[in-house]
C-alpha cells in the first residue's frame, strides 16, 4: 500500500531506526500543533479586525499558548545517547513558555501589544532554531 509505505518512511527516523529513538505521543503532538495554530490565529486576529480592544483574540491566543505548552511537555523526547539531541528536544518547551508569558502580558497591559509581540517573536525564534538544529543533528547522526 502506497500510503502505508509513505507513513513508515516519514516516521522511520523517529521510531523504527535503532539509532534515533524518540518517544512519541500522538495526542500530545496533536495538542501542540493545535495550540500553535490557535496562537497563530490569535496573533493574526487584531490585524484582520483592526481593533485591539476586542477580547476574543486574547482568549484564542492564551488557550493556544496553554495547549502548546501542555502538548510540548507531554510530547516525545529524545531517548538516545546523544546529549545534544536531548537538550535540543527540550527547547520547544521553552518556546511555549514564551508564548504563555506573552499571553500573560496580553491581559496585563490591554493598551499596548509591545510585550506580547516581542515575546511571541522570541518564542517563534526559539522554535525555528530548535527545529532546524534538531533536523541537522538527526541528519548528522544518521550519516555517522
């Protein structure tokens, strides 16, 4: 079956290969992904409605940040011997903590979005760097 082969090919670096052991929780990964989508939706809502006085975007963003944090805490961590990959696999939790801190500031200071945007950008930068570094480290270990 073509779909079964493609699914196996995508997950082989995480679960089937004996060099790269990542414990996977599908519900936690789904929760983290859904949370990040809600963070993105909450972040884009003020630019669409042109009003920061509406409370809806605050609640959408905050619920996404909390969902992302819970999903990242319970998602798969690297179980192998490489200490660098162990540390890198914990970095997305820090980006979710930045999102939760930004959610606090979006409620704390309702007149300005400066802190909210700065912390969201810091969390996004940490997430991008950790994603790229994890992919590079996995590729490097697979080559060895």
